[in-house]
């Protein structure tokens, strides 16, 4: 096993540092000053448009595939397109039964009106019950309750 001589190590380290301090250009691999200037290239910066392409993450779906359905299935009379044909904006896709659609719309409007009238009558009865004897007669309350029924 070799012994490490500490004084020899310090001597070698000091010599190396001294050499690098005396010749810094050579120690760092710099060219000599006697070779002259070095030619370099110059590039002029210009403003220009650069294409930016962004591909968002997602999943692939069938091209030109759509689920077409009417909003109210009760009133469809006829489907006016072929399943394998292309459909463009404005093409006729469904024929609706106008009489049934009008009747259904009218019935829904009447139902909404009846629900609103019932709510109004209930509010009136509740208000009259609180005011009996102070401006509202028992007869007025009875009439409001009869209308509610």
C-alpha cells in the first residue's frame, strides 16, 4: 500500500496554481493574441409571423356522424331523411303532426293557467284567514274558500 505524502501533495498543488495564474489564457484554452482577430458571423433579427399549431388533447369521434332527433317525440308524423344520406343545414328532417302539436301546446298552457289560479286562490284564502274580523268578513272568507275548492 502506497503512503500519501502530504508535503509532496501541497507542493504539486501550489505549482499547478502558480502556473495557471501566470498564464491564464493558456490555462483556459484561449488563442494567442499573436494570431489576430477572429472573423465572426452576424445575423440580423427580423419580425415575422411564425405558425402556431396547437393540438388539444381529446378523443377521436366518427367524422360526419350525428344523432338527429326531434325535441317532442309525441308529434312526429314522418322521418324525411335516409339514415345513410348527408343532411345539410335547412334540409327537411321530420314532419310533425301540427294538430296534435297545437293541441298538446294548448293543453299545457291551460294546465299552467289552472296551476297559477290555484296558487293565487290559496294565497287569497291564507290572507283572508289572517284578516277575518279586521276588514274581511266571514262571508268573504267563505267565498274565497269555496272558489279554492
